[in-house]
């Protein structure tokens, strides 16, 4: 009979630990929500929580053309 009493006491102790762990997980989840939620699924938001500005196709084309010009200059210097 003492063994059953000891096992029940252990069970109660473990159940208390489980509840404490659940509360800690809930606290961490609350902190995550307060700090901006899940950054991987925030769409167009960056790490600071602000939305990113979208670049126009024209702007991307200008940047690409400038980069091609820089690479051409490097290649020309190699050949010379």
C-alpha cells in the first residue's frame, strides 16, 4: 500500500510540473505576440514590423542596367 501512495504522490508532483510548463509556454507565446508575432509569416513586414516598399519594374530595370554597365567596365579592364 505504501508503494501506491508513493506513486500517487509522484503523479501529483509530475502533474504540477506539467502545469508549470504549460504556463511557461503560454508566457513565451504571449511575449512572441507582443514582439511582433511570427516574422516568417508576416508577409511584407521586415524585422522591425514595418511594411516594405515595393520597387517598380522601372526602378529594377535602372538598377539592372547600371549593374550591367559596371560589369562591362570590369570585363573591359580585364581584357586590356
